[in-house]
C-alpha cells in the first residue's frame, strides 16, 4: 500500500500515518518515524552437534532457537499535553505505537504475539508500546481527512459521520486555553 514511497502493511497503518501527519502539521506531534529501529529481544541459540564421519568426527552448530526482534509500527513525540493524555503511557511524550484493526483477521496471530512482545520490550528496555486501534482513536480525537470518505465511493464513511476533524480538535484546544 504505497503512499509517497511508504509501504504500509494495512489501511490502519496508512490512516494512522495520515492522523500523525495532520497532528504534525498543527504542531501536536513531531519526530514521526515509521517502523523505527527494532528492539532486539533475544539472540539466536545454537547447540554444538557431532557428526561421525568414516575417518574423523566433525563438529557443527545447529540452530536451536532463532533470534527474536520486534519492530513497532510508529514512533513519535507528543508535544500537546491534552493529546498525550489520549495514550495510556508515555515517558517525556515519547510514544511507540503498534496499530491494530478493530477485528483481527483469522490469519493474523498478532493478537497473541503483540502482548508478548509488548511485555518483553517493557521488561528489557522499560519502553511501553502502545496498542492503537485507529478507529477508536479517531473517535476520541479526530478523523484524518483521508479516512473521512470512501476511496471507492467517494462518499462519507458512515462510522465517522459526526466525528471531529483536526480543525474541530484544534478549536476545542484553543477554547480550553481561553477558559484557563
């Protein structure tokens, strides 16, 4: 799903990218990275085996366990305090995100692997990887313009009718600041 040279693995990733880019445009987030550097969670494990040949013994390494790395979908820095409160955990406004669909497909085992990777990254690096379901985030904040209408039909997407745009969200922020 290429967009400006980006190869997203899902529509959720693409729409979340669009949400981030809108947030960046309005100064709410910065330093956006798609697929930041992987977290090394475990090294490969090898065992030494012996092979008896006719005239000698040969030693070789056999793979027992493969190495395990985990790559979050996104990394960014939240500048706006209200927006930062949208996420469960952040340290200094630095957010790692793994995007998920509202209904994981039958062939998608990330419902099992993501919580394990999330715990492992926390245990090894002290970094919390936020699980974001864009559809739910959009209803709490705003819907990016790209997700507002169906690319096929060109009509508004029913689930987002009545949801805020980023301009609505910014107006709310300004109104809150005026009250304080």
